[in-house]
């Protein structure tokens, strides 16, 4: 590939997005593609330090500070990992990106969504994913899958995660060409097959 691709995986905790990302990475590598697997927050290097603060800091974190920590991680991630890989023709598969901030901090925390989008553009230099998969699941199932050992973000409660879920669905409604919604209640194999079909449909010459 002369120009690489940037594909992101989104959804609530416990939706199975990370499992599907790993399966897609294996499928793409089997076809001979050069694949980079990464995540936000917490990409290799500085991002790992920021992730530790975001998920495990035991003091109060203001909603505004939380947003800027995610944005700092994102700016570093785009500049150091994503853009160089895409320019070399690689396919970058990323576990969470800008839509997470809109869904969690915008719809979930109630911060100004238009401002979050503006800050996301600032952090990414205006770069958007070529394709985004949202794994939709009801909150009860999501929380059951996460279990009792929850990090700071996972402990936000039912009402918060209902807002997050609705936020993801609204994002998909606003950007149907980029964002594809999959039913995360289905079996791992069924979801993987649907994901591959969506990928073929969305990307020429796949």
C-alpha cells in the first residue's frame, strides 16, 4: 500500500473491541499487510505514563483536567506513532481515539461537545480515522463483563455509561461513512465476520 490506513475501535468497556482488534490484526497480517497495533491512552512511551494517571490516580481529577490528559496523550500518539506508520503504508489499528473523548467526556461527563471536537482537531492536526468500528452493547452486559475489579473510569456508574452508549450511537448517526456500528452481543466469530465484510465494503481494493 502506498498510503496506509488508520482504523479505530470504539465502545464501552467490556464490549469486546480489543479482542476484535487482535483478530483483525492477525487476519490482515495473514494477507501480507504491515500492521501496527496501538491504543489510547497508553501508546508506547510517554502515553504509558499518562495512562497510569488517568486510570489509577486515587485523588480527585477534574473533568477538564481529564480531557487535557487524554488530549496530551493523543497529540503524542498521532505525531510519534500513527502518522509515521500511515506515511510508510502501514495499517494502524487503534484501541480508542477521538470518539472516546467525545462519548466519555462530552456525552458522559457533560462537557461542551463542540469544544471537545475543536480540541481533538488541535491534538490530531485535523487527522481523522479512515474507518471506525463501534461495538455497541447494553450497559448491564458491559458492566457484567468488566467484573468487580474496576479502574477509575470503569467505576463511573450506570447512568454515565448509558450516556456514553447513546453518545457513540449519535456519533455514528452523524458520520455514517466513517463510523460503523456492530452488535457486540453476538459471538466473537460472528462479529469478526461482520467486521471483515464492513472493511471490504468500506475500503477499496481490500
